[in-house]
């Protein structure tokens, strides 16, 4: 899959901006060391990685440079342009890698899985609150001392417990898929969920003597309400850490690929041109007129010395 012409163009301009900054920074260093050399003869300056690059000298910003101030204005202008190019290239490379790289797509898919897991997890408290409510109802009914077990209450409790159990099964399956995804930190993607699979428990407590019955339902109700009150934070923190690790891996992959493209662009896309001409062209294309540096006049979209 090929990069789009627009992305190639932006990579080329990023290379020009980067190399232009290098030339100007070297010019400033020379100016600071030996100010008298600023008006010296022309000489080639800044050959990038084996390619005939920008032709310039310590006269960096235009045909001549008569002050350190002008150099610094040009450096700030190129820094602004470089930031704008990065803001354009980042989403372009994200889209390209999502379609062209299975590894990068796997990281993106893992992030989507984490997002889906969180959506499911945030539905769990409502289901657990309903379960705690039904447990409380059967506890109150048993504590009334009638010795009678309301089958309707138990049917409602069992139905709610089944809903919770099914939801937990979905969360556990999603967590196992993430753990097997081989993303950085994937083995610890999400914290262990509480064991609130209670359908079998509902069936077992029905025939218990009242004292044991009340003790058992009180224990389970307390566990559910404790989780609702505080234990969710640990799971959400684990999820946040996993998402951050996955995002770092995704960004690291993109930046490594981008750095390879930068080297390629500096070797193959950059032509032997005058630095002043390149800067004027980049300014026309990328610099916002309202942000033109002090000391340069705006004329027809260009910065004129």
C-alpha cells in the first residue's frame, strides 16, 4: 500500500523544515562564535545523509543575513511550520498504518476491545444493585419469622442472578481475549472480577434453616454492596493502566515508522535548493499570516525581509 501524494508532500516539507532549522541553528552557532564570519563568503551547508541537500551558508534567511535577530525569526517560523506539519502528518500516518500494518491494526483493535470492556463493566453496577435489592428482599422475608419462603421473590432473585452471571461471563470472555492478544501488558489487561455467579447459590439456599439462610444472604448482600461502594475503583484503575500501555505501544510503533520515513524523505525527497527560497515556499503554504514574526513584512502571503 502506497503513501498518498499528500502525505509524501508533507513528509518532504517536514524534511525541508527540519534541515532548514539545522542550517539556521548552525548559522547561529557560527554567529555566536565569530560574528565577523556572518558576512563571509558563500559555502555549501547542511548535506543530509548522503544526499545533495539544501545549499546555504551562514547567510541562512534569504540571500543574505545581516543580523542574529533575522536568523532567530526564521528559526521560530520554521519551528511553527514544523509543528503544523506534524499535526497534519500524525493523523495521516495513523490512517495509513491502520490499513497497511497488521501490527498497528492489532493495537487499535485492542484499544477498541478495552473500550468495549469498559462499556460492559459500567453496566455491571446497575445489575449488581438489582441483585442486592432482591437478596435484601428475601432476607427481610426470612427475618419476619413466618417460616414461609415466597416463591415469587426467589424467582425474581434467580432471574436477577442469572442476568448478572451472563454479564460476568461476557466480561470474562472479553478479558481472556485481551490477555491472549499479546499487546504490551495484555496479560494484566483487566483486574479479576468478583465471583458473583449466584444462580447455583440461589438454588442451594432455598431449603436452608432460617438462621443459616439469613446468615448466608446477609454475607452475600454485604459482599455485593461492598463492591458497589469501593472495589470498582481498583478495576477501573487497572483498565486505565492497560489502556495507557496500549496507547503507548501504538504511538511508539507510529513514531518508529515515522522516523524511518523522515530519513527516507531527507535522502530522497529533498532537492538541492536555496534555503531562502525553501523557507519562503513553506511560509506561503503553512505559516498563518496572523503569526508572522516581528521584523518581517507580509506581502502577498510571503514574509519579505
